[in-house]
């Protein structure tokens, strides 16, 4: 076994913990803790926390993709996956990898809409207006959907390893 392999798995798992754990922390601890504050202060704090988490989570996503590909290589799965033979993609590992990649793609698409389109749009709208409230609610739902997809992704990741 390559001595690098345990490090790529460790960094991969830590990045997954940061990204998924951060989403749950914001929803279960951060948002409720700010709820009782003055609306202006709450908006400022949430914007500041949200922007910092956004930057850090895109770094985590980048690390997950790079270490994920390295993990495939160290497991001996990268070659068969790239050769694209049906015996690999229709086997247990290939099927789980398909699910995993589909979930990663969906989560990254949702995070992009959240962070680069609706999030900035909400910031430009008048606070408390009807449209801003609608966009804000959509943002909250996109965050919830992505957190749930994240749980499913971790399940699929464990099935990929254990068959
Ligand atoms: C292109 C993207 C990705 C690829 C190619 C990939 C690939 C892999 C591979 C091959 C392993 C097995 C590591 C080993 O040899 O033990 C693994 C483990 C894991 N991955 Fe990913 N991964 C990707 C993205 C993600 C994402 C986005 C998450 C979650 C947010 C994630 C969560 C995990 C977890 C929790 C494990 C540990 C599973 C266990 O040991 O039971 N991965 N990944």
C-alpha cells in the first residue's frame, strides 16, 4: 500500500466532515442562535458567516474531488473506471461510484445556484421585501436539500468501500 493512501483518505473524510457538518451546524446551531437578535445585526452576522463558510466549502469541495480521484487510484479503481468497461460500471463498485458521482454533481449544482446566483441576488434586494423573503426561503430550502443529499452521499461512500 502506498504510504500516501491513508493521508488522502484522512483529508477526504475531514473535508467531507467539514462540508456536511458545516451545513448542519449552520441550520441547527447558527441560524437558531441568531434568531433572537436585532434584524440588522442578524443579517450582518449571517452574511459574514455565510460568506466565510461559502469560501471554505468551495475549497473543501475542490479537495474532495482531488483526493477522491487519488483514492480511486490507490484502490485500483481509477484505471477500470477510465477504461469504461461495462464489467466495471455494472459491478458493485461501478454502480456505487455512479451514484456517488451523480450525488456529487447534483450537490455542486445546487451549491452553485445557492452561492453564485440566488445568494448574491438576495443580498441586492431590499431587506424584508416580499421578493427578498421569497428568495431567502428558496435559499433555506436549497441548503436543507443539499444537507440531506450530503447524508445520502456519505451512505453511498461507505457502500462504495464495503460493497
Ligand atoms: C469526485 C468526487 C469523489 C470521488 C471520486 C470520491 C471517491 C472516493 C473513494 C474512492 C473513496 C474510498 C476511500 C478508500 O479507499 O477507503 C471515498 C471515501 C469516502 N468519500 Fe468520497 N469521493 C468523492 C467525493 C466525495 C464527497 C463530495 C463526499 C462527501 C461530502 C465524500 C465522502 C466520502 C466519505 C465519508 C468516504 C469514507 C467512506 C468509508 O471509509 O466508509 N466523497 N471517496
